[in-house]
C-alpha cells in the first residue's frame, strides 16, 4: 500500500511518490471522490509497487504495461462471455457488436507492447530482469490462458448456431461476397464469422509483436542465428524454458477451423489441389 501523505480538509490523501521533494511532482490520490470510488481507482493504484521498493528505474513502467495488458485481457474475456451468451440466445447482431469490442480492446495490448519496444532498451531490461522474481514469466499470464479457454466455448456456441440455422461454413463464406443472395440470418452469422477471424488476427498480431520484443530483449532470432549455434544455447524465459515455446505459441490461433476454411476457399477458388500447391 502507498504511504499516507498530506491532508485535504478532514481527509488524508495518499501519494505514490512521497519521497519526491517537489510537492508539485507528487502523485496524490485517494481523495474520496465519487470517480475514484466508482471505478475502484484507489485499489488499483494501491497495487503499484511503492516508489521506495522499485528495483530499477524502469520497474514501475514495466509493471504498469503488464497490468494494462492483463486488464485488457480481462475486458476481452468479459466480452467473450457476453458474446457466447448472445449466440446462445440466437442474437448474432449483438454477438458481432461484442466482437468489435473484443478486437478493439485486444488492439490495446499490441500498443502496450509497442510502447515497451520503443522506450525500453535491452541493457535496461536485462539489468532489471536480474532482480525480478524467478517465476515472473509471461507464460504464466492468466489473461492469455483464460482467453484461450473462453475461445473454445465461443467456438462451440458458434458451431451450434450455424447448425441451428441449417447452413454450412461454405454458405457463410459465400454470404460475404459482394453479389450474395444469402438470407439476412445467414449474412448475420457470416458477420460473426468475420468478426471471429478479425479477433483471432488481432490476438495473433499481439503474439507476433511479443515474440519480436523477446528477440529484441533476449536475442535468439532464429533466422539471424549463426549456423554453428547450438539450439540448446538459445535464450530462456525466467522459468528456464527455451523461447522456442513462445515461437510455437506465436502462430497458434484461437479458432483453427476458421483458418482451415480459408485454405479450403483458396483452393476451391484457385482450382489448386493440395498436391499442386505443395509443388
């Protein structure tokens, strides 16, 4: 908890940086305002590491970026729950609206990574990393794990909705065409399908930017490695796992059947057989 500092009327207020000698640079909060109370801002700011306990000059920045990312994943997960409920009620229009929110919120996680890539140097990160808890690995993120689990529930409900409508995924793909004659209900489900892929693409973008950040901070870019480099010498996570684990996750989609459908559509419209494509 941040220490008490100063008073406002009969109420004490707190500050995140009480050792700051310039009063104008002290970040004060917990003023008892309706805004702070309604959004639980005091509790959220109290989660920040007190200034006198920071391990490195970039420690607070590092913590905040990760907290922002986890909060975004919570928001995405919450919308995925609402999305699943909308599909179960036979309401694809509301489901599509929830997907827009999911995708736009997931985009914020990418921006968090870009902020880190653009301002955190490798030397600063590696020095700070020496002091961080040994198990503080991003692979333990509850956000990404729960998004993957929720995606299974979303997909099951979407498949059920498609089956209940008496259409196929091929029908939904056809309904996205510019000259479609599909029924409105089919077009609505097609919008959901498109929204699911946009969400998946956004999450995959986060994974790709994240692995680029890892290569930037730890090295180990596979194509840049010297041919003599032993695979066992590749950088490891804070749990001692090879970053190859992250590289595998970076291409794993939430909704693999959608991507398989993309391949089928390409083959059908290009008249390309699997054997011809391999050749």
